[in-house]
C-alpha cells in the first residue's frame, strides 16, 4: 500500500513528507488517486503553516495537519445533495477549530461552503455534519452517542477513540499523524465512507473485529 505521511519535526520550517510507492500494478490508477488525496491534504496544511518566519512547533504542525485532514474528510462522506453549508462542530480543541476555520474560509466541498462551530459542554450536536471531539472535551462518550444517533461523522484524537464509538480517530504513529476508521460506527451512524478514504487509513476496524 502506498504510504504518505507528515512527520512532526519542528527542527525546520517544513513538514517532512515521506512516500513509499510500490511498483506499478493493475491497481496503480487507484494508488495515484490515494496519493493525490494525501498530497492535497498535506499541501493544505503546509499552506497554512507557511505563514511567518519562525519554524512551527511540533504542536503547531500537528494542529495544522489534523485541521487539514478534517477538511478533507468532508469530501469523502456521502451527504444528501444540498446547497446549505456543511457544519463542523469542534469541542475540546479550540486551537484546531480555529485552524480549521482558517483553512475552510473561502473554500467549498462539493459546491457547499463549510461552517465551523465551536461547541461547549452541553451544546447540542443537532445540525452538524461532522463533530471533532478533542482530547480536552468533557463527557466525550455521551457526545459520541448523541452524534451517532443523529448521523454525524465523529472524529476523535485518543488512544481508544474507536472503542468509544468514534467513526474516525487520529493517532500519532512514529511521530506522524495517521487516522483509523471504524466501519461499524459509520454504519450505526448511517454514513457511507469513500473507499479511497479507507484505503489510506492507518487501520480499518471491520464488523467482525
């Protein structure tokens, strides 16, 4: 499988992008599509982190990469045809929410603008298309349950995010931001994920697991 990832190295001003591509095969066309997905995600992150002369901190790089992935995730979930904005809720991670708002400003996903909404403890998740639950969010399990019941794509950043019921969970693997996906959680939420998204996931949890 082709692998392209961002290294969280704060020694210089740029992200370290590593790619390993196998020899051409019958499925090379799909591999190129997968590489394009990850390249575009990382280019969004790079464009946002390239502001200012100082090298970004490790936390700054991680924040930018996660925000860029959140933006790209919206394009790989099937939503009903509509022109209304795609609404992303963020709780427990105001820094990532602010970065996501900056990334999505003036950009569309499938012809739809993106709105980022900062949530606080007790806020309803109704009307959201995606909910990012940061590490500092209180009552994350209850939030996940409520979002799942309303068909919201949930994304977390914890060691046991999938076990708690999240659809997508960020993990740091050898200092690189990767993500894992739970198909049972997606099914319970009534969400259909693109096969291209699954192909570049670090791990995909299937129904029998």
